[in-house]
C-alpha cells in the first residue's frame, strides 16, 4: 500500500505525529489551518490520507538543529558511550537518555552495539539530533504499555485486539487497529469470533494459534522449528570474531558481497515496534568461528 493510498484515523495520527486528539479536531474543523480534508468516513469515524497529513506536519516542523563543525567532521563511525553521547548533546547527565528510552519508546535511537554496555555511532546521534522534533512539537505522553502475551498457552484461547497487537509487534493497539482496517496485515485472517462484552459493541477475537501463525509468517516471531537453545550471536559479536571494527562495518561488508555465506542468517532477535519488522540478524557462533578460521588460514 502506497503512502498516497494509506488512510489514517485520529488515533493513528496521534501515534505517528505526536499530537493530541483535540488538536487534530481543531485543525480539521478550521479551514484556514491547512490541515487536509477528510478522505473517508465510517459512521462518525474520520480518515485522512497519510501523505497529506505527513506534508502538513512537515510544513510545521522546526528547522533542523545545527551541531558544531567539529562534531560533524569527526569520525561518524566512532562508537560513543552513553556519557559521551550525553556530552555531545549537551546534557548534564545520562539520566536524560535513560528517560527517553524508558518513557518515550522509539524516540531515541537504539544502541548500534550493546555487548559490554550500550554504544552509539556518532553518525547515529548526529542524524537523530539533526532531525528530532523541537520544543514546539513534543510527543504526547505514551499510552499504556501493551501486555506481555506468552506464545505458549491454550491455542484455542480467544485474544482481543490489545493482545493481538502485542503478539504482532505493534507499539499500540491504535496502530494495529488502523493498519488492520486498511488491509495492511494480510497474514491475519478474519476474526475467529465476535464477542459481546457488556452493552458495548461486539469485539473482534482471534484464536491464539491463528495469531501465532500470522506472527511467524510476518517474521515477528521466529519459525516454529528454530531451536531457542542454539547459540546465535548478533552482528556486533560476529564483527569482533571476524576482526571488524563494529557491527555497522560488518553489515556493510555483507551487503557488498564480501561474505555471501552470511547473507542468509540462522535466526533473528525480535523486538516490539510498529514501524516495519523489528528484527536483527543472528548467526550460529560455530558458523562464524569456522568462517574466521578459514579467513585466517588463507591470509
């Protein structure tokens, strides 16, 4: 589905652009605000074209921050500790970054390496500092965290929207519901049941087995035949074994065809998140060590 075809409701706009329900309503009801016209309605629910909403917020976005020339000219692949990142950003203490990662999931970049403590590439922080929202466009407070839903359990148990969103790796039930409505989750079949709860409308429910199968097909959960006891390592550890500076350099080498045998990973590490498929490649340690030994014997 292209950006021009994608429709978003108020909840999705709040999640994607960090605003509030009252502001969306005010902009939409004010013809002079520049907010796009409603593209579709379903009862009292309104939908807008995502690309038009994105253009509206891009126009409102503050100018990019400028960083000292010395920071921009330094080695962008250099790995920085949390304290060094704090100093680069002008923070008095590292607790500011801790608060970002704890209270605003997805706002601050994930570490580029996390073997013996978190490390970020200078380029990662420079890119974030140059493009993050300014004081006039702060994100709203995060919604309630999705529950931890075990993969194991009664396969016939009926799961609600919030539980299904968690298993499929979405950051919020609102994101899941909006994308589901637009047909953006083809792996998930129609609900297995509609359950009446109190005097409200009937709620969609899916069997746990149905959701697990969809999650595996989407790559959010590992294949059923993957042995969880296997010693799988990430790019940072593989880079160390193969003599590369860091994970970024190894991934670049793989992308350039230096290691064709590593193009197909042995597994993945899966993370929550609504943007794309949050997974990182993993390889068997024995496979990497054997490759390192072959490289050493031919050098």
